[in-house]
C-alpha cells in the first residue's frame, strides 16, 4: 500500500480516548486481580475461578478486536486515501470520492453509534447523525474531522491530525 505519493498522518488520541482506554484496562486488571485474591483466600473457590476464566475469555478477544480495528495512521495519496488499521485497512479510491469537506467542531454532537466503538482505542464503526445521515467513522477524537461522500452514497468521516496537509492533498 505504501508508495512515495502518500502522506502519512498518525491518529492522535484525544484525552477522552486515553481516559476511556486506560480506565477500561485498569478495570480489567483490577477485577482480575480481585478474582485471583478471592481464589487464593477461599476454601471453595470454584465460583471465583469460573468467574475469572469467563471474564477473561470475554475481555481478551474484545480488547484485541478493538485494538486491531482502531485507526492507526491515515495515508493520503494521489490515487487513494487509506485508513491503516492492524487487522484490515480501509481504502477509499480517488475515483470513488464525490466530495470532501471539513466538518465543524460540533459535527458529532447528537451522533448515534449504531454498531461500533465509542472511545476504546478510538471512535470507529457505523454511526448516524441528522446532519450527515448514516456514516462510517474512523477517528481518535472529535476535532479535525473530514466528511468524504462517495458516488455510491457512502459517507465516511475520518479524523486528520494535520488538517492543512489533508486540504493540500485533496
């Protein structure tokens, strides 16, 4: 995917993404530690052991999925825009793009998450807003958002830490 015609911009985590991700991780470690404490300090520790196993069977894949699907870097090039993610990158070809516009700072207020993640490693997935309609979001904050409309009716909102570079390439 990489070539010399691309400009790479990292996704920079906002304060809310840091707080949500850190809190979630601390909650996971704290509850696991509490369950381990209960296991070692009870004579009959079957319930705590089962709870620890089930809790970690749920949490580990969820954390890995969220981290793998979270946007890592944005590559803006002459022929395409690529949202790089660990598991599956999102590629938007230039000929598919109908329009690109920078959204105002309050554009995400009132947006409803229909299927996605709202803060753990970023904001990504399917969302709905009265102003935009249904859209896919790939962001790690609510600033410097760009709406990409495609010819086939898709709306994609991406964040760019360096909006001047985004405007320059587009």
